[in-house]
C-alpha cells in the first residue's frame, strides 16, 4: 500500500510511506522517483542487514528494528527484527516496510499537519524517524536485563531447574543479535552523517544514542556469558560437595567392611571365635575406628 503522508508544494518535497508493497508498486515507485534497481532489489530482500548507500543525489538506508511482537523464544535476526528501508533526497522521503509499525504511524500523525510544527524541516523529519528506529531496542534490552536479574536470583537460591541454561542461552543469542544489529545501525548512522549534508546536533545525538545502546547490548551479552559460567561453576561445585560427602561416608565404612569380611570367612579354626567377649571387643574396635576416622576427617577439614 502506497500512502502519501504529506506533499509540501512550497518546498517541493513529498513523504511516501509504503507498507508491504507488491512488485507492481515497487515498479511504480522505481519509475516515478527514478530509484536505482540495485537499491530496489535490496528492498525486496527481507533478510538484508543495515547499510547506507549514496546513489547520485539521493541516499538509501536499510535499517532493522526490534519486533515487539516476537516470541519469547525468538533468537535470530529474522525472528527478532523487521526491515525498514528509506530513500532520501531533497525532493522526497520514501519509507518502505512490510507491516504497519507503531512508531511510523506516530510520526505520520504528527507530520500530517507539517505547517503546525515548530521545526518542520526535512532533516528534522528524517532525524525523528531514525531516532524512533534506534529506540525500538530500548524495550528489548530492558526486558532482557529483567530476565537476567530474575535468573540470577534463582541461581543463587540453589535452584536445580534444568530450564535455566536454555533460557540463558536464548538471552545470550538475543543479546548477540541486538549487539550486531545496533553495531551495524551505528555504522550506518555514522556513514549517513559523514556523507550527507545533515551535520546538526540532532544527528550527533543519534550517533551518541546508538553508541550507548551498543554498549548496553555488549554489556548484556557479557553479563549473560558470565552468568552461564557462574551457573555451570555452581553446579560443578554442588556436584563436588555431594561426591565429597559420599567419599567420606565410603571411607568411614571401608575399615568396618574389612573387619566384617574378615570375620565372615568360613575357616574352622579362628582363635577369636571361641573367646567369650570376642563380639564386644570387635564391636568396640569398629566404633573406635569409625569415630577415630571421623575426628581425623574433621581435623583435615574434609567435613
């Protein structure tokens, strides 16, 4: 669907918003605005990564935004993000996306009455769109950090829930996607600022914002890796503790088992068997060995 958000005849500028375009609509846009075929081909590729290209007097940007409707288990670029393409020149702004995006709808409603805005320059419009694109990752990073905090509390409560590792792995994959997408978006923004005529404080603020988000994504990725290592270390430590207790118990009963096995042999002539107090003496020796071993283990701090 092709929608003309506004057409400024005074400045000879038009904003065209395109949602889930058909091949025929792509052809119509290409012919009307003389778009480069290679750029249109990139628009048709749903999995294309963020990039910036200067094509004659126009600029072509591909960005990827976080999909707020993605499933909790989503952990790939295609599952977590949607593509938004922008063609920018002094005469037009064309935004292309496969489904209706709330942030674009918000900006469209605001700019339909362009004359009422304090700053209604074309550069300001582009800046607002790019700013909204960047900030789609805010909620995703906040949600991932909340999940991390919850998992961290569970781990330190000695939980043996086997689903924790899977959940942490998903968060790690998501953090890796966010880190990569934000980094590519940062590169795209820097190229756009370097090669375009838009060198205002708002553009620098965009770069600072995306740089901050990249730092958050990198920190999230590092934290989840550390938490995974901590969880595995704690699990190994608990296993070692259990094995240590079992070893101590085995060592306590090993000499007693030897004595029992010794007197359980079926020989006809065993001197101690005929002695009246043999049973009590053996029991006493076994108790002494048991408690002696116990005291020795405690002195060694094995218990």
